[in-house]
């Protein structure tokens, strides 16, 4: 359960940082691609850990 919560926090932080820099560097096309991928990976980690947490509680 603790691992799921820590994973959710890490996923949210990675996604948040990716979105922050995506907005900050919106004029550079290569940076937009990189930070978009980073945001997506963070979102996937967050959702996966959320599902894992929900399944542990059932």
C-alpha cells in the first residue's frame, strides 16, 4: 500500500514537472515532444499506481 502511494506521488510529480516545462518551452518543437512524452509517462505511472492501490484495498 505504501509503495502504491509513493508511486502515485512520483507519477504526479513527474507529470507535473513535464507539464510545467511543456508550457515553459512551448516554442521549441523538440522540447515539446520530449516534455509531452515525460508528462505521459508520469501520467501512466500515476494511473497504474492508483489502480494498484484500489485493487489492494478491495
